[in-house]
């Protein structure tokens, strides 16, 4: 069986989802996958970014990171998204990226992608679950195979018990305050790669 290809795609403003994506990349690589770590293009005006010091700092630090394209989605067998919540929905920058996938969808290129998602907010009930579910709703339209962590490992309980996907509580400066989150993210990535291996083997490798 050939190596599973994983795209870990994140949007971040103050850095938390970049950190979670790095952990997911680590977990996927530990599971034997070939991984691309990719950021969603920033679409906010510079004035908005400059008004928030943490956002401005992160934007500068990540300006040379590779941006996700449609080709990356077509290349990947497995996709792991990490996206902050905005009023209980995925950040608009991420949605703008997803809104470009109509051509892939129309040509059947999104069918049977193995997908999992993670999120963050500034408080424990800030919309992380509904954000992940909004991403999964789109994945149903894709015909993707959704892989939530459920309660498949003790690390999920240790990081707050979100069965839909790892979720972070984040300070205004972008620091993750959720305890034991790295273990939950790594487990989720490994589990998603495991399912990706099953699907790829079942489709003939």
C-alpha cells in the first residue's frame, strides 16, 4: 500500500490554530503519512490586523508559510482542518478558501476524502463544537468521510471531552490554555490517518 498523503490546513489569527496544526502534522507523520502543513490565505484588511498586536505579530511570523491551494486538496487522501470560531462558525478566511472548491466538487475530486477538524475560541463554550460541525456539514456535501475523535482515547477526556474534534480555549494573546490538548490533537491526527489507510487500501491502494 502506498503512503497516505495528508494536508493539514489551518487558518490562524493569533497563532493557536497554527500550533494545533503543527501537533496534527507531528501525529500524522508519526502514523507514517506524508504531510503538507498549509495555511489559508489571510483576507482581512491590514488595518484590522494592525489593530491587534497578537494578530499583527502572528501575521508577520507566518507570512512566508506555504498557502493552501486547490491542488493540495486534490493531492491529499486525508485532510485535517484547524480553524478558529467566529460567532459559532468557521472564520471567514477559511470559508473563502472552501468557497473556491466548486470545481473540485463538480468533478468528483472531493468524494471519499478522509476529513477531520479542530477549532478554538476564547472561552470553553465559545462555539468550538458548532464550528467543527459547520465544517463537517460542508464535508457531507463533498461526499467526504468524516473522522471525529469521539471518545476513542483517554486524551480526549483530558483535553475537555469534545467528541467532534480537538478544541482549544485561547487567551487574547493567542496562548492555548486548554490542558493536555497536544495529546488529543496527536491522537486525532493518528486516528484520521488510520482511517485514511483503511480507505486507501479498500480503494486498491
